[in-house]
């Protein structure tokens, strides 16, 4: 667990072993542990690593158990086999919202078409606020919209200043 202190905000990062290695009893204990973290934290925003929960049902169980409506939490669930199953969920003000799915994971997947899809997703589904601070989420391999070498990075699509403005606001 790590805590990041920003001006007027506390962000907590939480990581567990993959749920894939858990027994049913351990999985239920994980749900209780995550619920307790969210109920007891002083953080404004808690981000959980991928593979923390097995299913959306686990996430809904946590939502029922969390009474701290001041905390915002971000979860990435691997609901189906393959890339399309990586789904991003936000718990905010006691409600769960599906934000988006991961669109690609490699530089080969960062095609013009996929970057266009990601641009739309970023504009429409990947933005949210916590305590007046704006967040924009790029999942895992979607960082491949950038290319570069040590110390330098540039966008793969040079003719997309709108994407650059969106990411660097």
C-alpha cells in the first residue's frame, strides 16, 4: 500500500496478489478487507491494482459494504478472457459506474483506428473528478499511444493536437 499526498488530496494505492490464486474463503476475506479499507481510509481516492477482484459480483458486494460515501475508488476487472474483458469501474458517492474497456495493449495495437477509439473513450468515458481535481485514465498498454526512446516521448499520431491537449491538460 502506498499513500500519495497532493495539495488538498490524499491518494492511496493498494495492491494484492491476483485473485486467481485465492480459495473461496480467501476471496471472501479479500472482499471484507477491501470494504474495510474503503470504510476506514482517510484517502479521497483509492486505486486498486488489476486482478484484485474476481467478478463484478465481488465489486457489488464491496459497494453494499462500503458506507464511506466520501471515498472514490478505481478498479480494473478482468471479467472475460482476452483484452475486451479488462473493464474499468469507478466507485464514487456509493455508486458503481462502468467507465470503459481497455482497447489495446501493445504498440502493434496502437493503430490509427484504435487511437481514434481511445481518443473518443478518453473524451467521453475516462474522465472524472475527485475533490475538484480532474483525472483521465489510460489503461496499461494503452500508453503505447506514445513512442520514444530514453528521455523522449511523442505521440504516435503527429497530426492529433486534440489528443495531446486532452492528455496534457
